[in-house]
C-alpha cells in the first residue's frame, strides 16, 4: 500500500482545482462587471468555466511564467533591485526556503513512488518463490 499523502499523490489536481477555481471566480466577476448584474450572473459562468478548465490544465505552465516574470521584474527593474537590497539576506532565504523544500519533497516522493512501482513490477514478474 502506498503511504503517500493525498497532496503528494494528487498535487496536479489540487493545483488545478485552486488555480481553476480562482480563474472561474475572476472570470465570473469580470463578466458581471462588464455586462451588468443580470446578464453577467446568468451567462457569465459559461466563459468563466471555459477559462477555468484551461487554467486548471495549464496551471504549472502559467505559474512558471508568473514566477519568471516576477523574477525578471525584481532583477531588471531599478525598483526591484532597490527592494531586493532593502531586505536582509536571511529574509530572502526565509521566503525561498519553503518553496525549495516543497520542490525537493515532491521530487523525492516521485522518485520513491517510481522505485516502489518498479520493485513491485519486478517481484510480480518473477512470480512466487
């Protein structure tokens, strides 16, 4: 039996649900603001749902692009450089540490799951001893 947590097994689905849900709410609110309350509430959920499904599938790509854009602004703009210099080094490390630890944890659990599946398939191929 695999002892991985729910989030460890389904991180793609969880991220899709979070980002898709946010995109749905933003799209529906945008439709209400653009077309008025009655039409926006009555029909705005249709385009909001389409956008939410697309964002739900593509959330890793969109998140990567967002992070790259934020880093580009921080590194290449004068305000970003000034803001980075205003923070002490330990504070920058404190912000990045959870992200790095989560990425390493995900990588390690994926490798472990692959190894367990590989070992189980080799055992089942050999048959009973």
